[in-house]
């Protein structure tokens, strides 16, 4: 990766103690994987990366997702929000691949 290329988007889901009460975060992560699989199919490398964190220190807002490289934090995440988050990350990835500046 060159110094001028923006890294691919990463969606990080917290699975800490509060985020995963009643397996909420586990279920959201399973859904997140389905959303990305449906959106990108067999494309390799994936245009966005999915990650799990043990704790993102936003326990009062559980469950939490952080999107990098923007650093956006999404609190009290629902399945509907995940769909919007994935779509935004895919749009950012497309802009990055096309050399566009997605900071506007």
C-alpha cells in the first residue's frame, strides 16, 4: 500500500461484557458477516474488513461499532444501523479504489 492510499475501511464490533449481554453482539456480528457476504460475494480481498474487539470502552452505549479509518462510533447498534454502516463502508471503499477523496 502506498503512503497516499487510504486503508480499506474496518468495521469493529465490540463484544465486551456489556455489549454482549444476551449475546446481542454475537448475533449482530453474525448478521454483519451475512451483510458483507451478500454485498461483496466472493470478492477477494474484501473491500472492508470485519473485526471484533473485547472492549471499546463505550460500555454505556452498548452495543457499539467503530468504523475506521474515520473513527466514527455508532452506539446502541441495531440490525438496521448495521446495514447503513456496511453501505457507507462499501461506498468509502469504492471511492478509495477509484482514487476519489471521500472526506468531502
